C-alpha cells in the first residue's frame, strides 16, 4: 500500500505541471492563483481579508494584487469607508 506522502508528491507534481502550463497560456504565476480564486469567490473583498485567508502578510497581498491588476485580471477599487 502506498503511503500518503507518495500521493501528496504525485499531486504536487501535477499541480506544478498545471501551473507551468497555465503560466505559459495566461502569464499568471502559480502563487497568484489562490489570490485570484479568493477574489472570484468573494467579489469586493478587502486586502486584509485576503491576507487572513491565505495566511500571508499584507505587503504580499499588495504586491500580488498589483501584478494581477497589471495583467488586467482584476480591478482594484478604494473602499469609501477608508477615506
């Protein structure tokens, strides 16, 4: 019987292949997918919500969102409550 670690390794290799293929087609980097998935599921979300959900610091969120915005994948809007 195969150990769980063997299955995790296979899944990881498949994920890398998917990300590499998608990067060639879309220009997205593998690290950007979780951000994009979260934003698609939570339209109008705030950057601090993304940081909390993905367990990253806010500067990482800002950097990745700027890249997604530059690729015209997302639109960043100011929250009127922040002004």
